[in-house]
């Protein structure tokens, strides 16, 4: 019984460590990548998960639904802004 409890404690510790590593970084922008409006200025921001084959999914926060359509037409253009903001955030650390 004692070894089972030790195993359970070890397993819980490993699970917590994995969850801590999976925590996404804070979103680096306070503005919409499309309109440059403040997130929340036009109501609840729209969270969009951009999926590209062979790359990890990316969260993109937009100020409104109409910006989502614009983002989908030229995602690379807007992802450059997001990449620059993420690089700046990492440089501050």
C-alpha cells in the first residue's frame, strides 16, 4: 500500500509538471492584428485558432468578427505582426 501511495504522489507530480510546461505564453498584443483597435473596444474579442499544416496551432485575438474575414484573406500579413510582438516580449525577459 505504501508503494502505491508513493507511485500515486510521483504520478501526480509528473502530471503537474507536464501541465506547467504546456501552459501557453501570454498573448503579446493588446490590439487587434487587423485593425489595431484595442481588444475589447468593440465588445468581446474574437479568439481564432489559426491552423497550418506542419506547424503548431496559433491563437489570434481579433477585435470583432469582421476582422476575422480580413485575417483569413491574408493570414501571413497579420501573423508577421504577431511574430514581431512575440519576439519583442521574449526579448524583454
